[in-house]
C-alpha cells in the first residue's frame, strides 16, 4: 500500500466533488453552457485519475518504482490537463487570458497517458503467478 498515492487520490477526489458542485451551481449563471461542459470534462478526468491513484496505491501488484512514476505523472497531468481546462472554461471571468497557456492541456493529457502506460508495462512485466 502506498499511502502517498492514497492520500493524493483522496484529495483529488475531494476536490473533484467540490469543483463539480461549484461548476454545476456556482458557475451556472456566470458562463455559457458550453463552458460548463468544458469545466465538467476537467472534473471528470480529475476524478478518473483520483480513482486510478486509489487503485494503484492500494495494490502491491504494481512495483514501487512504477507507483512513484505513476504518482508524479498523474499529479502533473491533472494539474496541466484539468487545471488548464478549468482556466479555459472560466476564461471570461478572469483578467488572465488562459488561452495563452492552452498548449499545456495536451501536455497534461500526455502525462496522464504515460501514467497509464507505466501501469500497463509494469503489469505485463509482473512475473507473479496470479
């Protein structure tokens, strides 16, 4: 069991619920329906990866080295991917133009893909009889 991953998964999940409620209720009157859907995409991917951290952190099947890579890839990925989506969706509400840093969204997506890839490779290489 990897406590660091479990704590990060819980925190990401908690923040997903808070941000999801904020998007559904607090932003409803402030941004367009399309922007709300964009915001919800960020929340959804953040929650998927909270579960991913909880699953990987709660198992001993994935090596500790791979767990550490997955942990950092997911945190960076969620920050870049979901974080930039939150900024882009609420761009009309801020003085900062998040479109200028929109290029980090696919970089974040790449980090999330790499986390899943590390998990896949580690599971395939696992020599246990289970």
